[in-house]
């Protein structure tokens, strides 16, 4: 009888270890229930008072993003701005905007999102950096820094007016202190 109990205990312990290893592999943590983590970073002083404007057409996708639903900070910002040619990849209501829309934005936050666990196989762990912009009407928008000119082929769409002059925003722009 003792041998049967030992086998059962070993089997239960083995199942628990396998389950914990599977959870760690997927989430990258034993306690987190999200494959992502987020971190707010400090914006460079030259961008704190910068005015951001469109100089080419872009798309605004409105609605919740399922991908980041588990992140309390980034999930607050449900309007996303991105290049028109890539807007069809994202779910939500799409609206086209351009320089004639007279929207003027300020950078209010910079958030880095890092992916963890085995799910990084398809896209890498990141981080994926986001600018959080606010327009003159108080509406917030999320912009993936990588989308500020993905192809470096004149597909940038935002420019900043800073104390140092005008600058086209791209993935190479140094937004942080």
C-alpha cells in the first residue's frame, strides 16, 4: 500500500511540475496571467512641449485592442494611429486623417511593452514602444514607434515642432531622456 501511495504522490508532483513549466513557458512567469509587461519611460525634454502634426495621411483605428487587453496602462488608449497601408491588419473602426484635419498632438507618455514566454517565437520579445499622444480636444491616441516609417521609404506621417526646429518622426527618433 505504501508503494501505491508513493507512486500517486510522485505522479501528482510530476503533473504539478509539468503544469508549472508549461505556465512558465507560455507566460514567462509563474504568477503573471499576461504574456506582456509594460513600463512607462521618461520623455526627452525636447519633446515635452513639442507639437506633433500630420504631414501625410494616416489611419485612426478606434476600439479595444484584444492583444493588449491584459495591460492596465496601454489598454486605456483605444485610439491607434498608423500608416494607412497597414491599417487593414488592425480590428476596429477606421477613419482616415491628414494634415487638413488640423489635429495637433502632444506627447504625454512613452510606454514600452515587452512580450514574454514561448509566444516570443513569432515576433521576438521586443520591447514595442508606444507614444501616447493627446490632441487639442483632449482625445488620446496610441502610436507604435516602429510604425513611424516602417519602410524608411518616405512613409513617415508625423512631424514634431520642437525648440530645436521641425523634425520628421521615425523609429530612429530619440524620444527618451
